């Protein structure tokens, strides 16, 4: 057989019409022309079904692979976006050169090609040399990863700086060997994935797709009008008139972002858009728009507007996720994460009669915003019902702001345990009882409070412990306090650490009691178990943020969030953006626009990477 010349590869059609080519390598098998034709037809069918097409073929010539591949993504006609990629796989030295030439000629001249992406291990590699010789000018785009893969965007057709591409590629972080760049099996798998219609986001790359940060700020400003208060903040308590109006506004934004919106039985706003694979579980983003009385315009709102913006950005760029996409604006977060409790199945009937900050009971409140309290069971989801959940939120603390870090990668939402501590001594005359004969419960309480602080700070970590409440009896100037009841609270991500600290506090209280003639009695009044975020998602968030040139810090969330409840159903991740001055639940709450859009971009790209990931 005559070796193929470059001219034989001038067009894709040449592959199929060249009589010198009888055998085709496809998915690691040598197949006949007929089989190859069937493959190509199938991929055209897939294209018609999924909006994404694939051509992949490699030629075997005297056992030397010289191959060619191309894949393309079409989005809605009539303005197809066409993308070709080629890959300098190490197992086929001539591959890139041949492929580059063929695709440049075929692509630019015969197809509506928008741009070509070359990934090469060095700027002067063979494939780029071919492109230069073919008269292509190109801009150096990014030096992307530790492989020194360089992406070039050819300066040829119309595309905006925000045009996004996805390349099927694989590299092994931490391994600089060229040999591991991509093996044949991985390449084939990647190609098959492309044919299946899903977007494979590249690892370690700096993606160009961005949310519209200005639009998020506009939406936040518009939302701030509902329940606006004279202090410059917002009072949009769940189930209030302001909440209802804010929700109407938000539903409009959700619809504009291409989401089909429903109010569920708990009053959650659930916006949904189908994915390309209906068999998959939904990928969920969410937060809340209700506020505490005299709260701010960022707690919950940033994550809600951010999630809607991500959906809108995807819709505008005609990007369909594999997984169905859901944006959930949870009802009544501030009043005990009631909406997410309903979805997780943790809602307790006894909550119905609780009176909320709106003045309404939870039962009446749910009805007021269009839910149906008698049908909460219908919205309950089971563990495994979601692919993953992501929530963008303001930090509500001052660590990121102080340390000038862009993104907090939330390690988990801390568990909270609260105890009522009763200290009993003996109430006696404050004038006649000598100092050495007293059993002063208040004095014991003072020593106890000191001890809590000392114990909590005696071990490394970010655990916190507080005595935030105290009452003494009988409570008179001239009576030695005989009884004190105080409230102790410990928070940490690690329940075992809380248990350890509690034991130390108990031991110390016994010693204080012995020395002061008092007794200590502890009653656990409230426990919220810690909700760690998913380690794989944390890693994705961290890598994604760094890829966007943002600095990150791993940190616990000291405040509760809906993510805590959703963690019962599947893997969750949370992205924090800085709160200026660490202020929250206050009209002075503020996050900078650039931090908000940075966080939303991390949300967007983490979502896309999660969409491509198997999280089983
Ligand atoms: Zn919140």
C-alpha cells in the first residue's frame, strides 16, 4: 500500500473516499470501510439527536499510526458553532501535524468553522508549525498546566473574547511525563463521551466563559427594594409581604434564565431545565432570599442571584448540561431552614405552630407564599436523588476579608451543641456570711465561664465555645446567689472534638464545684450535627478558583445553611466570598461586586466540571 500523503488528508471526506484506505482504527479495533461508514453515520445521528457530533478516525499504515481526529459541537441552528480539536497524542508522532493540516484546510474552507484550538506541548511544536505554514495567524491564549500545554486560538473568524471552548483532554496533574499525556484508551473514551453529547471540561485550564457580574449586581439592587428599610438594609422576613414580592421578582429572573419554575409544597422556588441525559440526577444550586429583621442584602441573595446568573449564562451560551439543572430558592432559611428541611424529610410537624418573624405561624406562612403545608411529604427527596448541590454564600465572618483571599472553600458546616448548665450553691445573707463560708453559684459560674474559654482555646483548631446566657437567683444586691442557669454552646466541624472539649469542661466544672461548694448539672438542649462538604467537590472548587486566578482558603462555616440539610441527599459544596469587615445580619453587610462575580464564576465552572464528573 502506498503511504498516504498529506494531500490525502485534505478533507475529512478523503478519509472515506481514498481507495488506498481499507482499514480504519476505531475504538482500538481495526474495522472495515463499511463498519467505519456505519460509525460515522451513527455519529451524525447522535449529532442530530444531541446537538453534538463527532468524527473520529485514525488510519493505520504499515503499523505506523498517523491518524486524524476531529470533533465538533454544534449548538442550535441556524448559527452553528463548530469546533475542531486535535491532539498530539504521544503514541502517534505524526498525528498532530496531519490532523492540523487536514482540519485547517477542511475546517476553514468547507465548514463554518469558528476557531481551531491546538493543544501542544511547546509553542514551536509541529502542529503549530503547520498552522503557521498554512497562513494562520494565532494568538497565544494561555499557558495552562504543568504539562506546559499551550492553547492557541486562531485569529480567523468572528468570535468574542467570551467564546468558550471545551476540549476533550486529559492530563495527569503532578506527572510531567509526556508519556502520560493521553493514552489511546483515554482518548477513545474521551471521543465517545463527546459523541454522547456532553461537554467535557478540561482539567487545569483557564476557561473563558464568564458570568455577567454587572447583571448580578443589578439583580441584587432590584431585589433589595423588597423590604428595604431606613437603615439601608432589608427586613424581608420569610412569609412577609416583602418576601412574597421578592419571590415574584426572583421567579421572573428564573424564567428569563430559561428555567421552568414551580413553587413546591414548602414554598421553595424550584427552577428546572432539562439536561441532555434525562436518566441523570439533577445538579442543584441554591440559596435563600429571606432575611433576618434588619438584615442585609447579601446573605442568601448573593447565592440566589449567583445561581440564577449561572443558569442564564449557560442558556445564553447555549450550553446544556448533561444533568438536569435545578436552581432552588429555599423558603424560610433564617427561620430554621424550613424549606430545605422539607426537602430532606427532616421537617417536624411541631414546627408548624412556631410563630415566625413575619408574625405568621410556619403553617400559615407556607400557605401565604403558595405552598401546601399538608403536602410537605410530596417534596421529600431521598439520599441519592441529587447528583450534587452547590451553594454560593457570603462568608458572614471576617477571615477572607482580613486575609485578602477571594474564595473560601467551605469544609463543612459546623455542628452546634448547646447545654443548659445549672449551678446550685446556697443563697444566704450577703452581709453576715463570711467569705470563707459561702457557696456562691455566681462565683462558680464566673470561674466556669473563664474555664470554658481557656479549654476551648487550649487545643489547636477553629472550634468555638461560648457562654452567651446567664441568669442568677434570687438576683438581689444583698443575697449571695444560690442558683445560676447559664447557656453553653460549642461548635466545630468535628463532633468528636466537641465531645472531647465537653468532657474537659465537665471535669473542670466538677473541680470548680468541689472548691466552691456548688454542684453543676448539664442538660443538652439542642444538637445540630456537623455537615461536612464533599471532599471531591472541595477539591474541584479549589482547582476551579485557582484556574480563574483566584486565591482560596479552606474554612468551616460557623453559620448554618440550607446546604446542611441537602447534604443528607447527596454531595454538597459551598463557595464563600468575602464579607467586608466580617459583618453580617446587619444593614452594614456588604460584599464587593468583583468578589461576587468571582464567586459566581467559580460556581459556574465548578458546576460544569461536576456535570462531567461521576460522583458515585
Ligand atoms: Zn444565608
